[in-house]
C-alpha cells in the first residue's frame, strides 16, 4: 500500500488513488528543525488556489527535491503540471511555497523486483530556510552499494535509521486504523533494521520493539542512516502495512538504477 496522503477530500481520493500514507510519523516526535531540508509536497487539486499536502520530499541539490515516483505519476490525470514544496515545520496555507515541475522515473512500476519508485521535483528557485535569506542545507546521498557493504560487514543489522515526514500520526498500539490521526507537522522517529533486498530496505516500525515509522502522507520522505541528527539519506518511503505499525518498505538510493536516475538532474553523488 503506497503511503500518499489522505489530507485531500474523500471524494477526490476515491477517484485519485487507493489511499496510501498521509499525515505523519507514528510513535515519533516533532522534528523541530533537525531536518530543515525535508519538505511537504502539495498541489492545487481543486483549482481554488488552496494547496493540499500529499507526500514528503527531501532537498538533495539546490533546486532538486527527491521523492517517490508514486507521488507523481498520478498527477497528469488530474491536470496537475505544477507541484509546490514548503519546508516549514508545520504545513499550512501561509507557508512559503516553491513551485516546480516533476519527473517520475520513466520505468516506474514496470518491474516488480525493482519498480523504480523514485522521482524528483525541479524547483524554479533555490529554497531558503524559512524567515531567512540562507539557502537550505542539502541532504547527503550514499555511496554506491553502501547498504550491501554494511550487510557484508555484518554491521547493517545494528544500525539505527531516522524517518522524517509530514504524514499521519499514530500514538497507540490499539484500535487498528482508527488510531491513525491527521497531522500537519514535520515529525521524525528512530527505526531498526529488518531486511535488505535488491531494491528495498525494510525497517521495523513495531512499537512493541521500541520502533516507530511512517504512515499516509510520508511517501517519498527520507530514511536517514544514523540517529536523529543524521543527514545521510539511504532510502525513501514507498509502502508498508495498512495500519502503520509493523514494517516500512523503503526504496534504496545506493543502487545503480537510483543513482543513474538522479545523475540526470545534476545531483552530486559520492
């Protein structure tokens, strides 16, 4: 199940996509400026000028925001050619919005083993830290095959990861999907390793083991390798379980297909 937002109207969502991840991080806490390069993606779906947040993205080059392809590939069917990104701690209509065009991977969804769930938003101007004239810091990308190397060394299983997003929140283990609540804040949470596949990094978001994770609206958001202050993004939120409390399934950024796609847009890779 993709983790798009259900901030949009119910009627629009029924026609738009099978609901994925929305508001924000589960069993987490407010990001409070620790990841200023993570922003909320929004669009004017109803033509009124009101922007509806639907996914999360990360600034990886001065005018390039990284997100998931499934956050972008449905937009043409709604006549959406412009996506907006805001980097405020809380999403609302008073935010500073940076407009841009979008490019999902052209081979998205054509191969189950590697669905290439990656895309970018090409901003028209370089975003600044809210309320300042200072450019936002860029997230760092991993070396080729970094996760494979850590696995081969036997150290991947001991790593901590940090998920960040504007999606829906969950604060109780009970009540199934009824416990998922709307949210407009950028939140973060720590996670532990579960498994590594050719295209996927699977992380625990089981609160019974002390983990949290992503939920609807966090799609496309980053998973940083390391603790709460880390800026090394190694995967992006793609999917997970329906009630947002078991497993995050995240698209890897250290693979040849991900790196080849990003290099087209001038993103510097180590």
